C-alpha cells in the first residue's frame, strides 16, 4: 500500500504534521502505538513562539479551546519575585503562553488529523523502517503484519526511539548533572493567567508552576541529586510538595495544591541528532532533539519541527531536497535553543565558587538591564544571537572593563 507520508507516532508533533499534510492534499498514514493517552509527565506549556507555530499549523483554534492562557510570566530568585512580564506586550509575536493537559492535547490533535483525512492506526507496533527512495514501514496492528510504502517517513515516536540508531543517525548527548521531577496538581489557587518559574541559587534548584485553569496545574521541581533524593512514585508526593515550597518561598503561591497524577523524575540531558533527515526518513520533535530542562520549550520545538517539515514538503515536488532543507532549518533553531538553555543552567543552577562569582557579577547587571538576557525562551530561536550575547548575559564585558 503506497502513501505520500507515513508518520510513526501520533503525539502532538506527529498528529500536527499529519493533519497539515493531509489538509494540503497528501495521502497520509499515521501509526500510533498507544490506544489510550496517559499522563506521563510531559511538557504542558506552549511558549509564545510555539503558539505562533501551532497557529501556522492550523491547530490554533482547537488547542486554544483546551488551554489556559497565561499572559504574564513571573520569575523569582531565592524567593524574591521580579516584576511580572506581559508576554503579549513584550514579545515580537505578541502571543501569551498556552498551558494544557498533555494527554488531552494528544487526543484532540489525533482526532483533528483523522478528521482531515489521515488514515490513523492505533495500537500499531512498528517493527521495521526501511529507508530509501521509497521508504517502507512494517508494522503489526490488530494481530496482523503489514508493510506500507511512502515518499517519506517521519519518525515522531518521542525521545530516544530505538529506530534512530538502526536507521544510521548519529546521536549526540550532553549531560547536565541534575534531575527534574513533575506532577499534575489540583486545588491550585494561583492566578491562572500567570506562569511561574523560580530559582534557589544555593542548591541549584528550579521550580515551575503552569496553571491550566479550574484549579489544576503542572508543577516541576529540578534539583541536584546530592541535595535531594530522587522523587518517584506516590510515596514521594509529600516530599515533592515540601521541596517545591522550600525552593519557591512565598513568591509562587502553591497553597494547598494536591498532587493527583503520577510523580516521576528524569535525568537532565541534551540529546540530539545533527541533520535529522537522511535517505527518506525525517526525525521530528523529541526524536530529532530534546533538552531537559529546556525551560519549557519542548512543545514549542515539536510544533516548530512539524511546521517546518510540512512547509518544505508542501512547497516542493522533490521531497528528498525538502527533507534536507528541513534538517538544516532544524539544526539552526535547535542550536539556538540548546545554546541559551546551557547558559541558563550555568547562571542559575550550576554550583561552585566559579558559578557563584558569575552570578554575583551578572545578576545585578541583568536587574539594571533585562535586555542582557537572550530572549530565545519567549521570542523564539530567531532572536538574534551574536558574538557578544554570551558576554552580555554573564556580564563578562563588565569584568574585562574592570580588570
């Protein structure tokens, strides 16, 4: 059976890509392993540049319907809050953040893909992907083995899919010596129009709260393992609340929020493939690159990949050339994200006397001039970075001038 595009993975990236391509006239097969989407502690904050990409993909209206709009961003350091930022007024794309429950978004976008004409197979287990000028995918569904052929295969099966190595992609990895935990919480009294992030510099901890409306939110706590034993499972929920409150202080109104979903911790790492296209197969979303912590950019990166790949495929008859152009554009935007995320870790979470000296120099300068912060997080990967960006962020030109 022949298709234009086979999408492996029906999460937010795969479903959005499939829907866009089908709406553009392509014959699309989408293979999704899960029959029910469950809470697995994934990203649930779409930053302003990600909102713009979702709108460009044609999924803005349905996503908006399940999202809590957070116009304001509140940051605190060591329990002291900085002035809140109006995201619509201060970002080039003039968008807020959208916060939503990830499993609900998965189901919504998969249904949107199916409504656009995508052939969806749930409970499909992909056995083999054969790259080439007409790549093939062999899968099992409903107890039956099938092989389908396409002009291009998009692998959107989440981070660390085993198929990457089998397909010959070279995976690169950078380790960040921290863990990040997350849990869905209810009984939240915080203002749902505000997204919160806080840093506790002495321990290198970070906390975040992204309200979803109706008293619900996703809470995160990132930590160095020698300051906090790994948080995992129902038995650690009380300790999660304790550590969150300790790091947030009074600057993030956690109140009597109650963890209701699964609690899990993950090792922080930067994992990516340079040039995520070859021989008829494109890697999309987390399959192409993932960074923990990405400061909430994971969903935005997923929609950016889906938008860029669909744009290239719909604009060209030569899909091999389109795949290579997508990969080049991906490398450019992910390099910007990865670079600035690394700088944020060095300034806010890295421990030791060198890091302390860097903070002592940089933070007062940033308080005086917030434009020292490279605003990739909210303005997107197009935010201009140059040879002086890092020096301005860390106040290194000030150090050089003072000797």
